[in-house]
């Protein structure tokens, strides 16, 4: 019944069948943490049969937590939460409409150098500010440069030069939470995000399953290499909603120009055509290539419904997701 079983203590495969939420809640009817929107509903019901309550909560992915929030959840509780969180994330992606938004990216570089006295120092400074129109249509992401340093600009996204990133809206979420990726999740700690009770899980996706590609410009062309992923997901304890996702490429070949490239994305509710969706609000990325460290600080805003006359270009090049 549980191909989603533990691979080692506290670690679970994200995929396959597992003990249902109904079973978990029915077994622990007094340890159910209700989402905010259900508290008044529960109060209005008065006494309710535990099994009926369990079945109702199971349909929306509510998790039974330990009575003492400082304690580490049991293996069953971890497995149940991971499965519920996976369903919540993937269901959220499925309900996304076709939309556009504006991404503003501030890019900067730091260069580590050595003086004649062999003392190391860092030279840093801003590079530029990009304004990008991001499109999400039919589950695919597109990017179009519309501004450079507060002036109108045009050009192919992949020809901008410097550090660029993609995948914040759907691709990397699917890689981490889709059962086919066989991500391994492990409970790390309880947390608090802007007053919201949260839980942090680390995860690992093997290179053979990640479909994640790193690309670096070398002369006039790009070279690329596949990589695995590892990182942490911060999720709301009551709703399973993803609040923050941090990931970095894993097992990068030693001869590849990029040695590390961590990314952190924060998610918040955004309104599109009167409906609220959980979408990226900001992202940060660092890329180290030799003595140069590049940083991107991005914000996502002006979410709006995709219009039929909008220009969308899916020809992003590179043959896969890139950091």
C-alpha cells in the first residue's frame, strides 16, 4: 500500500500510493490541525462523526500533526504531509490560467582579485536592470525583453548576455513535486513565515530524473550540462501551500565553468481577473563562475490575464530548463 515508503529514517519518496489522509486523520481524530477557512465551518457543525470529518478533510489535503509542535513528526505523519503537499502544488499548477506578468531583475557582479601583495579583495557593482514580460500559456513559460535600465528595449531573451533564469512558474515545481521525479523529502524543522506556522522539508532529485539543464556561454556559443537538484521547501502547516522554494544544482561536473547556482523563490497570492492564485513574488539567484560571482534579484508584479493579441515566443533555446 505504500510504495511511497521511507528510504531511510525520516525520508520519503514523493510518488506512488501511500496511507490516505482519511486513514491518518481517522486514526488520530484529536490531532487534526484545521486550516483557517474551515474553523468556522467545523464550529457550525457541532459534534461530527470522526470518520466523516476525516473523509471531508482528506479531500482538501489537511494533515494530522503531532500534539507538540516542537517534536519531530512521525514517519507516517511526514509521509502523509509530503503526499498532501505534492497534490496541493500540482493542483495549483493545473488551475493556473494563461497569464502575463512583469519581471524586474537587478543584476550585479562581484569579482575576487588578488593584489601584488597576494591579498584578496572583491570588486563589485551593478550590471544592469532588466524588464521582462513573462508569459504562461498552456503550461509553458515564455520571456520577452521589454526594457533595459529603464529604457525600452527589444531582443531575444537568450541573447541578453549575463545571467538569466527561468522555471520559477512551473517547470522547476513539476521537477520537484511530480511523482515521476521520485524526489526524496526529509523533515528539517518547524518555522514561522510572516506569522504563518510553517514546516521545512529538504529534498533531493537525482540527475537522471531532474531534467534540469545548466548552460554557460563559452565564446560565441552555449555549453550545457544536466544536473540534479537539492534544496528546501517551506510550506504552510495548515494549508500545505508552498511559501518558499530554495534549490541548487547538484553533482555539477568539475570541469563545467559554473561551480554553483542557488535559487530562492518566494510565493504569495496574486490576483488575476478577480481570482487569487499562489505565484512567485520575488526570486534571488547567485551564480559563481571562476572568480566572478553574479547575483540576480527579481520581483514579479502586474499579473494580468493573457490576451489573444499578446506576443508570445516559446523559442527559448538551450534545450531544457536553465538556472
